[in-house]
C-alpha cells in the first residue's frame, strides 16, 4: 500500500512498450455515472413512460382495428349468406335474362316450381318454359323492356316439367350496358289462385247457372262486341212450346232437366263461333255472324227439326219431346242497336207461335 498515491512515479521502459498491448481502464463510481446519465433525469423517465404507454396504445389500437376488421368480414359473410338465402328461397321466383330472353340465373323457388335442375334451365330460352299461348305475350314484354326500364304485372302461363301449368305475374327491371339493354332482372309471383278465382267469378257472372250456357248479361256484352264489326249479324229468338204443361204435369225439377236438355241440343246443333244464351224461363237466344237472312232461316229450321226429334227422359220408362218456335232477324245497317234487332226477332217468334209453333219465321 502506498501512503500517498499521487506521489507514485511509474516508469515504462521502451521494451515494455514494444512487447505489451496497453489498455487504459478508468473506473468510475456508480454515483458519478448516475449523476451524469441522461436516463437518470425526470424528463427521461417521463419520456420512457410515455413511450411505453404510446407503444401499448398503438398495440391496443392495432388489436382493436384487427378485431373490427375480422368482425366486419364475419358480418359481411353473414349478410351475404342471408341475402343469398333470401334470393334463393324467397316466396317468389327470381331470374335474370339476357337481351335475347336466355336465362342467366334463377333461384331455387322458381326451379322448384318448374321441377327442373339448375343445369337444365340455365342457358335456355325462357320461352321453353311457357305455354304456347304465353309466348307472344313474353316476346312483346321483352321487346318493350328494351325501351322501358321497368315493366310490371305481365301475366304468363308457365309450363312445368311434369306437364302441369300455373300463372305468374312478372315484373322486370332492365340493366343497361353502354346505354343498351343487356340484362333483365325479373321477379315472378304465383297468381294461379287469383286467376282461378277470377275465372270462376267470370264464369258465375257470365253463365246461366241452370243450363251452363251464357246468361242474359253475357249475351248483351257479346252482342255489343259483334255489332262493332261490319259483318252480317243474325239473331234468333227461341221459345219452348207448351213448356208450362211440362212443369204442371212433371214438376219444376223435371222442367229444369228439360231446359238443360234443350241447351245441350242447341249447342250440339250450332257452329262453334255462336253466342247461345238463356234469356230467362224457357226463352233462349242465338247470335251468329256471317249468315245472310236465308242461311239464318235455314239454320233455325234445322234446329227445329233437331229438337223435335230429340227424346228427353223424364223417368226411367218415359221420354217426352219438346218443340221450339223461332223468330229470326238480320241487322239492317251498321250501328243498329241490339234491342232493335231483338224486337224484330221477337215479333217473328210471336208469329211462329201464332201460326202453329214448331217452326221458324224470318222477320220482314
């Protein structure tokens, strides 16, 4: 130990310098280091704390953003699945068509209606799945869609794979590509029950309940349509001879059966394009086009013969025969009222009854 370190005189010879790698080592006490270190200041400590907090906040933000992104992707997937499920299994049919009417896409609902697999439908003309009566309607609908962006309520009759048919109300929106019609997005609602109800109501409104032929209301509607044309129009008024005796002798139930038999016989004796109606009671009327007065009279006479020779059963062992009196009239000029024609036919009918019945008379 040296008593006074400052008085020590160390010498280094030249030889030592040559053979020795010298290092200078300085030892500083911890207090000195801490005193002069920047990391030992309050500012540094605050900065470090803030750095840790900032780093933690950034990590938390990144975790939050990542979690939100994951949830958004998951939510988008759920929404996409729900929308796809809604499209595929909606209570109505959906399909997309190109500008030629070729099916590009179709949902499960409409496929189930049709009874086909998807590959049997995609790429096929939509007309392949329509009845012949609806093809022209669809072609007009497709042509109109190229001019109008939206069309609603077009009724089409669909032909299914198993042969049965049903009615749909179709609406479509056109998708344009470079200003031209490219795709039609179409919905279809099954309205078969509505159509059946409408047909049933129309039948009830236009049909005589007892005989199944046209009633008085429908006759006048049809007559107005016929009178809009310039073709020859013939009207025949018919009345069952002595019909009151049938009701008196056999009862009204048998009388109703006789009226039904008269209607059946008349229908069988007449051409297809003829309006046959029951005006009431035992009175019937026929309207036919494109016959002159002599042809109309000849047809009336044939009806009289046919009816007079038709046996009508009233019991298991008894038949009766009914004859008809008929008055015929022609339309005299375009624009003549149907009531005027009927009035002249009725006058001729009265003459037929007054002069012997079972005959036809042409009005003068």
